[in-house]
C-alpha cells in the first residue's frame, strides 16, 4: 500500500510538472516599462522644438479680461467731428 501511494505521488508530481501553467507568465523584454520618461523632443516640460531644432517655450499664459457691461448702456455723440462714447 505504501509503495502504491509513493508511486502515485511521483506520478502526480510528474504530470503537474509537465502541464502548462499560467500562474506566473514571464513578461517579454520588449513590453517591459522603460526607466526613462520621454518628453516632447527632449526639451523638457513647458518647451518644444522650434523650426531650427532648438528648444522654445510653449508660450505665455492667455489672459482674458472679464466682459464689462456699462450700467446705463453705451452713449455716443459727435463733438466737433469726433465721435465721443462713454
């Protein structure tokens, strides 16, 4: 009985070793994450490549003024050939 148990344990271990396993698949080298973070053209954050290959800033901030409504409307008239508005 003991010999049958040992033989079946070895057979089971052999079948388990021969069966394909998906528990821990190895990652391929081409899909590994890079240790470097690529930036736009190598210029860094806030810069880009210009037409001659140099690094240029991405431009300033766009400042838009708030709309202003005149409290009594806009009144215009002519004074001596010049249009005057308030």
